[in-house]
């Protein structure tokens, strides 16, 4: 190779190396920015989780769409400060309770791991003359699922705790939700981290077992207000979608079980029907 050609080749090589180094630097800078962005998002979600935990209760509107028919709407008070509890009005027909309640909505309580339904007094049977029907959560969710309800794992905010196991998080910008200015975040938990997500809720195959079976990923959208409290949470697990709109935090009435004399307990009958 002639000297002139050597010089030309060396010059081209230097240019190529400089260009490659530049691309590598830009890629590294982009990766660093992505990491910083992810950390900023997780910091914002952690603040929302911690503040929500401290508040302990809220008035919410909640819709559960199982993908099998009419979504079930619930409206009322949720409490997670000292165990999970709620006092809500639930759509009677969507919850398939119309044989026990003529009104369009049925008042439903969850207290100390048991469900209570405000039914019309029946002419005979265990609900004869009773205003409330009781079913222990173990009859519906199994022992593991019922145990999960002993803490706050079943609350509308429980999914916030598992977001630290998300594979991917994104800031989708600001929006107005229910009249409030909020930042929209999205987190995805894939199958490889779904176990950790459930463990973070204190649920080892119980409460979420039936809803995450066969699902490849869980997507959680969270709209966080300027006060670091969630305005809306949307959780998607396969065909199942749960939407929670938070109307007011704190200062809610304590959720209490109805008087025993007004309650008919169908727990054992439900267990027998389910073969438990």
C-alpha cells in the first residue's frame, strides 16, 4: 500500500472510530436518561403509595368488569387502616342478587373477613325474618384468599404496593380526571414478576390466584394528583378490568357489622354447595 493510501486509510479509520464513539456516548446518555426517568416515576409512585397508606380510608366509585357480562358497580366507603373493610352500594342485577333484593342496588359490607348483604327478609329458611345475609370470605375465596383480607391487601390501593416489581413504567403526561389535575403513570408487571407482585400484597396464591391464572401480564394505570394521592387506578388482568375513582380521602365512618340478631349466616351452606 502506498504512503498516501496509508494516510487516507488511517484518516478514515480515525473518523470511523470517532463516529462510533460518538454513537456509543449518545446511546449511553440515552440509557442514563431512561434510568433517571424510571427512577423519577417510581419515586412519584412510592410517594403516592406511602401517603395513601397513611390516610387509611376513602370514598370511592369502583367498577369490576370480569369480561363475562355486565360490569359490577360499587359506590361507598373503603377502609384499609386497620384491616380491609368496606360499606358500599352494589348493582343488584349485575351482582346476581335480584332474587334476594328488589331494589336496584344492594348495600354490601365487608367486615372482619365476612361479607354482609342487606337482603329482603325471606319467608323461610336461614334468612327468615332477617335483614342481612352473612357469608364468610373463606366460603367465596378459600382460606388463603380470606387470610389475605385480614390485612390491607384487598383494598383498592393494594396494587400500588406491588408496582416496585414492574418491568416497565412510563409517564404518560398530565390529564384532568374527575375535575382534578393529575399525572398519568402506567406500569406493567409480566409473568416472571407476578409472583413477587402478589407477595407484595401479602397474597400467596389466595385472593389473586383465580384472577391471575393464565394471565401473561398485569397493567396498572395510576393517575396521581398534585397532593400525591391517587385520583384513579385502572388495573387490567387479562379480560378482567377494575377501575377505582377516589372521591374523598379520610374522615370516613367506621365500617361495622350488622347486629347478629338481624343476620342469617349462609357460610356453611355455601361451602357445602361448593364442595368445600
